């Protein structure tokens, strides 16, 4: 029997199967790239997965393909930086599922530029999307996560929290803040049984990196600076998110895990 069919049959008959069975997960920016790979693997391990994306078409597409494969997913169109959208998201999750066990703050943006000429609008947009929106999202999620026995927050930070490239000042600043924030909530929320960890990917082939990776010299330079001599794939980040969300990581909190082919430790 087809594995996907078998898993949906087991679920229908109440037979536990996946590592995230019985859990509800929100994945922001879940329509594409790393977020989509995380949505896919969470749903394949039994989580009811809420795919949140500013782009409704990608969110719908991701949820549809999960549902067709026998998993359970909902698409929600929302801009994480829009407070009305986020209030609507958490009200929907509370109404529809009555629980939340996993929050993945994956949605993020990258504005590159020379720090001598950085514009106010760029500073505000980057801090708003990559840091402030995550803080507000966690604040709302806390009200549901505190009642879960398996609560896990996973923030997608970056190797850029600790390594730097020209014209990455804004991005590095926001990801450094996100890693620090992750450690901070890990300490504050431990007594509520909520774990919080970050993943720090190196260069991963997605829409975000497509433009720079199309430049052969730059791509080669990045591969050369990576001990494993290659870039990462979204599923290689998703498998670590699955581990962090699962019971296998039950004693891990406050960690910022590099998933970067060794780039952060050098050649
Ligand atoms: N690709 C990499 O090399 C890399 C490396 C390190 C860290 N990261 C981080 O991983 C995360 C995902 O990156 P990716 O490469 O998959 O990006 P991506 O651009 O391929 O996908 C991001 C997804 O988030 C959505 N999104 C963007 N802004 C949003 C918003 N305001 N509200 C809701 N959804 C929004 C987009 O529509 C898209 O579906 C980001 O936080 C990024 O900073 C990526």
C-alpha cells in the first residue's frame, strides 16, 4: 500500500503514526522555500498544519498538495507584520483547533544595501518584519502554547546572525536580534513548558537567494567558503525543524543550531 495512503488510513482510525500526531502547527511564510518544506514534513508526520503566507496562491497550493497527500493543512493569507491579519490568524486557530503546539516563525525578508545610504523605510521594514512581527506573533501564540504539553517555538534565524557579508548589515542585525530573542524567551518560557529554539541556515536554494545564486562567480565563492562545498536544500532545514518540534528534542531549549554545511566554523 502507498505510504501516504496508509498514513491517512491510520489517522482516520485513530492509530498514532507520525512524530507530530495530535499536534497543531503554524508555519509562517509556509507557502514557499524553507517554510513550505517545513509545512510538508510537519504534515507528513501528523501535525495539523496552518500554512500562513502573505501570498495566498502559494499558501493554497502548499495546503492543497498536503491535503491531497493525505495530510491535514489549512491555508491562511496573512502578513505577519499586519496586526489585524495576525489577530485573525490566532482567532481562527483558537476557534478551529482549540490548541496550538508548534509555532515556526519562518517568514522573513532580506533588504541588502550599503549601510552608509540605508533608508529609514528599509530599516523600519526589516526590523518590523524580521523582529517585531515575530515578537508579536509569539505574544499571541503564548496564550495557546501555554496549555500544550508539547509546546515548541522555532525561529528561523540565519548564519548571518554570526557571520557577515558586504551589504548585509540590516539582515545580519535582524537575525542577530532574532537569535538573542530566541534565547531570551527560552529562559522566560521554560517554566511554562514551552521550548524555544532557532535554526541558523547557511545559503539555501530558494526564491530569496535565487538572484545572487544566479551569478556564477558569487555562487562559486559561496560554495568555496562552505566546507561541504555545496549550498543547502530546504528539506535539510525542515528535517531539523521537525527534530526540534518533536519529543526527541524534549530537553533542548535556547539553542541556535547552525545548518550550514560548516560555513559558520570556517573552511
Ligand atoms: N534561503 C536562505 O539561504 C536562507 C538562509 C538563512 C535564513 N533564511 C531564512 O529562512 C526564512 C525563509 O527563507 P526562504 O529562503 O525560504 O525565503 P522565500 O523568500 O523563498 O520564502 C519566504 C516565504 O515567506 C513569505 N513571506 C514573506 N514575507 C511575509 C510576510 N510579511 N508575512 C507572511 N509571509 C511572508 C513569502 O511569500 C514566501 O512564501 C527567512 O526567515 C530567511 O531569512 C533563509
